[in-house]
C-alpha cells in the first residue's frame, strides 16, 4: 500500500480499567472510536484480544477498512521495553514480560508502536492540546494509577533504558502509604483514584461522614470518578478530605517537577482530572505555587489537559504516524 | 589575542563557604589553583572581589599572565538568569539580583560565562570524571546546601527559564523540616551538612550521646565535614543517626530521580560526600535500589564524583572554553 492511500491510524489507550481505541487522521481528527473494559485480571492474552477487537471497532465506527489504516500506536502502562514493545512489568495489571507489540501485530496485521501511557498522553497534548508550541512540558495523568510524561527540548524524554517519566512513583513521603509498586509514599499512593477511595473508606471508619456508599449494593464496589465528583461538589466531608489530600500531593509533586525540570507547561489529565475539572486543577496549582522558587513560575502554566479523555489515543496516533510507510510488513504467524 | 595563544581558562566554584578557582587547560588539566572564604554575609560586592582575586591567584599559581587566559567560567548558587549571568536569588548567601557576570567581567577584563553550581559540577564529571560517555546523567552535590545538575541526551538540562536541576528542592516530605528556601521537607532540609548539624544538635538535646561538641570553644561553631566523618567512622551515636538520615533521604531522592529521568549514571559529589567517601555512597545506593523499579536499575551506576572537589571548577572551565574566541571584548567601566 502506498503511503498516500492510508487515511488514518489506530490509536489505542490501554488503561487500568478501560481500553479506548480511535481511528485518527493525519491532522489529529478522531474519525471513529470504541471502548471496552480492560479486565486485566483475565490475563494478558485475553486483554490484548479485546484491544485488537476494540481497534477494529474504532476503524469500523469511522467507516474504514483495515486497508485504509497506516499503522497502530499504543499507550500502555509500563515499565516497557520500547524497542521490543514489551511490557516488562505493570503494577496495576499484574502482567510480567508481556509481548504487546508482537501480539497486536499478529492480531491486526499492521505495524505497531508502543510507548508508556504517560508519554503518549503528553505527546497528544503537545501535538494537538494544552501544550502546543511548548518545548518543555510535564504531563501528569491521574486515574486508577498515575502516569507521567515529560517533553524536553520538544522531544519525549525516554532516558537510558527507555523508562523515564514514571512520575507517579516519585517519593513524596517515605513514611507514606504503600503503593501498588511495593514502595511507600509514592505520588500514586497518595493521589490516584484508588488512593482517594482508600482514604474515603478509612475516613468513614474513623467516623467522618460520607454518602458515597449509601446506594451501593456491594460496599466493595469501585467508586467511579463521576460519583466522586458529585460528592465533592456537594461538599461530602470524607470525599472533600480525600480529594484535597490527593490534589495537595499532586501539588507537591508539581512543585518538585517545576524545580527539577523548569517546564513551560504542566498538563494535568486523566479520568479524575477530567471528571473534577477546574476545582481540582485550582487546588493543585495553589499548593504547587506555594512550594517552588518564584523564578520557576515565571510565565509557567499549570492547566487541565485540553483533549481530556482523548490525550492518549491522539498521542498513540502520533506514534503510529511516526512509523515509516516503507516499514517491513508484519509476517503472518508461522505455523 | 588569537585563539591559539590562550593557554588556559579560569574556572571558579562559588560555594556557600568557600571560593575555589583554578586555571585549566584545554584537556581539563588543572595548572594552578587558589581558595578563599566566601563570606557571603559581607555582601555580594565584597565576595565578587574575593572571587576575582582568587581567580588571579589561580592564574599566578599556574605561572600564567591574564593574556594567557581565554575566558572565565563560574559555577554559582541559583536561581540564575543565565543570559545576563545574574543571581536572581540564593537561599544560602541571601543575595538578590546580583550581576555576577557583569561585575566579574569588569574586575577581570575577560568574558565570563555563569551556570548553576550543580550544572557545572555535572558538566565537569561528564567531561572528565565519573560520567564520561554517558548521555543521561544526574549529579547531586551535597555540602552546606545541595546542588543538582542533569544531563539529558548529552546536554545540560536548562528548562524554560534556565532553572532546571534544582534537585535539592525536591519535596521528600511536606511535613518535614523547614528548608533555607522557605518551604518544608526539601531534600536539602533533610540531607545537607547544615541539616546533619541540626539533627546532631537535636539528638544531643534528646539525650543521644555525641562527642563532636566536646572540644569546641564555642558550641555555635560549625561542624566541618572532616570532623563529622571522623565521628561517623568512630560510631558516634548522634552523628551516625544524622548521617544515616541524610544518606537515606538522598537515597529516596535518587530513587525518585531514577524513576523520573532513568539516567545511566548518578554522581554523588560535594564536600560531604568527598569527606565521607564510600560509606556514604553505599548507604545512598542501598536505599535508592530498594525504592525504584528494577528496570530503572539495569546497568545503572550510582557512584561518587571522580573529580572530588574539582568537579565544579572543571565544569566551569568547560563553560569558559565554550565562549567563542571572537566574543566581543569586555568594555572598560564607563566613567
């Protein structure tokens, strides 16, 4: 297939709770999309099949055949081996050494490029969103876990082993709560949706009022970001405490990142920020500004992701468009 | 003067307690050197005069005339305005808006290039020391305060306002001790020589034994790194506690930096590390390795600075050699 004939790429955002795929044209326009649950506990093989199905559905939603598709980009939890496109380990999904690129290439028969979920998120915002035109950018994506991505001198920061940008695992208090990664006091252990949920449950046990469990059939049910937001906006005491703690620790992390990277733009995204909106970003900004050298704040912006839930699929699309048209074709599975 | 005639540059390391200047040839060899006390409390003007005198003495020590000198490089505490070569503010020396480059150029009649003390430290180690050949490097310099420097893709990281690399002000516990910068729980507030001294004094008040104050005429006298090291190697209880706390927090910071930057080499330098040597670096390495994704440790080195006290003057020399030979001459002071 000649390069010109490709109408779109498929971007896939592999999250802790959901898979989101989109067919995206060269100008970053989403032509069609699809979503599925991740169900990481069903195992890597089952999830990667759902990813492929989700991608095909996104193409179908855009009215495209696979012959119209140039390539596939994926944002995945890490750490990753970027060259091989393998997941080395992932605290939330509990997979180890999972050959994501190879499996998806077999299933979709298209070249696949994989990067860290945080990197693709900030790539999307850098290409089409809140960080357009900035050379130094930090992205923090707050959802089930916390992903990060860094752009230095206009390029994603990958580091020596391709695993830079694990901003969710900055230590903000070595005596803090245990994180999914096994360590204590990581940003993610203070500020992710799971951390907020844990804090609300602890506060309730301690006698702080909350209404969020009232209408649950099963009290073990997950608290969704939408429900958290409603309770937060209604002033629910336990939720207010937990959200303020989350935003404060994100603020401390942003302050550290401003002192370390001195970026022009800090983009806050992910499911939680998308649901909470301005109120959450304002809390983060206030704490960050109090804890940083004033010079690192000059002409700096701390803003919500402009692409909302689409940051990662659009960044994954940027990855896919980076694959050259003359890339070697994917081979059919050897029998 | 033609470029070829310059035999050396002058590198100046402006520290919290001392000024160290060296005449350095093109291959990074120190031909002569001199030291003076900083006496920051005497004010910027007085200190900058001592810096110029110290630089002239270093040239003299090398048997060089100022006509043999190409240019001058300086490592200074920050934040800085790099283009203007101004100190914007400096927590330890209490100066604000100090025109370091302009003053030194007037006094020495040579072009001057200024960078953050941490940046020049890691530039020196990158050019001639423990990080030679590495593209991704972190430097932490632990002395009176804590300076940092970062090399990404082979180049120093400056960021949007030229103030990246303030690694001493990463927040490691928002409820921690107050830092010289005004915030709470910065790395510097846990781990600098001043923090160690504070912790020893607190421990003594709390009844922990220590011998370090026994032979002091004035109990307010500063504890020097050499004395701390002797007491540490002799197992002094209060000193052991304080040094372990310092090394642990440096370890937590290194863990965060490994997850954030995924560097190939982490260089630990500065007066305290130089005095303590392997014992301190081993403590840091142990804590760092426990608190980081294993992938960020693959083929990673956490090592002591190879140039010891010379990292910063040699990095300042690298800066000075970057000044082109056809740079506009420094004008005599307008009357």
